[in-house]
C-alpha cells in the first residue's frame, strides 16, 4: 500500500516512522492522502502542459477559480490544480493568504496597490501586474486591509 502524507513538520517524522514499520510505502505518487486536520502546506501539487509541478506557496501570487477549474498564478506562470478553492483556503497558511471573493485567494504580500471603487469595492493590483476585485461581501478582507493601511 502506498500513501501520501500531508502533515505538519512536528508530526511528520513520528507518523512516517510508524507507517514504514507497518510496510506502508510513503509516496507522492499515491492517490491515498493522509492529511492532518490543521495542516498548512508549503507546497501545492499543480499541473502545466508538461505534467505535474510542485509549486512552493512562497511563490504564489494568487489563486482563481473559473467555472470548474482552479488556477494557481506563481512565478509568472499559470498552473491548474485539482483542489477546490475552499480546500485551498483551509490548506494555505492563513497568516499569508486571504480569500477576497468567492473565487479568489491572494497572498497578502503580493498586493502592490489598492484602489477603492464605488459600492464598497476594492481593486487590487498585484505584484505580477494582474488586477483582481474584492467584493463588498468580503468583510473580513476589508477589515484586514484597513488595519494594514492604518498600521
């Protein structure tokens, strides 16, 4: 049996040791994934034209859901992931990422410019030059941005 692990670093070694003692192979190729409840990853498995790509979360600018597809924008490249936006929201470190609408998660330090618009909306220009809009229903983001601007 093969299994993929998504565990926090503190529990990774002990669990991995126990599984290998029971002849369970640890492999990134496995479809069976053991994920810790409060796991926040530092990499994402994505795809490009050539196949599977492991993207470091440090390099992500933003993530966007379009229809049934979810795209990760990192290193001036566009990748596709099988994960849904709500899964990514739980998976990514909350101190670095924030969901700004139903379809977009941004990395907080990727914001270059914030432009307020009518009807309590914001337009964010990101460090890669893309512009995303923040819906007025994203109150959590608006409060976070105001704290960021005022502090």
